[in-house]
C-alpha cells in the first residue's frame, strides 16, 4: 500500500525537563521509533515561562498552572513531531495516563515516572491541539518530509 507523507497524521511529543535530566531521551524516542512511527522534527530548547504559558493556555484556570509553567521552563525540553497512522491517539497510549500512579505498566509514564507533576512527557490530545502545538513549537521549514524504506513494511 502506498502512503504519502502529506496525508499522514502528526503529533507533537515533548520530553519534559525531568525526562531530559533523568537521561530518558533515548529510552522514550526508542519506544516511538520501534512502534513504527516516524520522527519528522526534533530539537532541544529551554522554553521561556511565557512560552510555557502559551503551550499550556488551556489549563490557565487550573490551580497547578503556574507551577506547571515554571517546571516546563526550568530546563531543556526535547520537542518532537512524530508521524504515522493513528499517532495522536496511539501516542497517548504509549505515554500512559496523566497520573503515573494510574498509568499501566508497559507505558512510558507507568514504567518511568511516579508523580503527576513529574510525568516526563507530553503528547497532543487531539488533531486540533496537535496542529496548534506543532505550529507553536516548530517553523514549517523545521518539519521534514521524507520516506523511509521501513514504511513499505509497516503499511
Ligand atoms: P500532557 O498535556 O502533558 O500530555 O498531559 P495530559 O494531557 O496527560 O494532562 P493535562 O490534564 O493536559 O495536564 C497537563 C500536565 O499538567 C500536569 N498536571 N499536574 N494535579 C496536578 O498537579 C496536575 N495535574 C496535571 C501534568 O504534568 C500534566 O501532564
């Protein structure tokens, strides 16, 4: 089956400062890569607090909003765009429940995190937020379009 990159679903995935500091970058990337998703953009950045507030604008009424934005801007974040069929929903499955105490073993948060305020990774929760988050974190020219030989064996 021929799959054209232009019609492929994309999700914004970020390794938060705790995941970076704990040396879990390769571990997390590896899980998405082995699944068969394709990495189309990646960079490491220390977001400003203002930028963190933009990223989490949906949560601005929540009591933990300020602490959450302080945390996201406290160190380097690995920002990524992953591509593949169903990557938004299945990416959330790989990540696990928001609270690591409720995440199943086998998920990233279930295997690698303990508390909700230090849950090591973010993933877009729907097509609209994916689009908004990709546009917030990346310029169009930072997103690559390429085909890999593996694709014909994945699809
Ligand atoms: P994310 O956006 O980071 O993937 O997380 P999520 O959708 O699973 O969870 P969401 O409800 O959007 O919350 C965003 C992040 O806020 C932090 N949080 N802290 N009670 C708390 O202290 C609390 N609740 C949520 C978590 O870091 C969560 O990932």
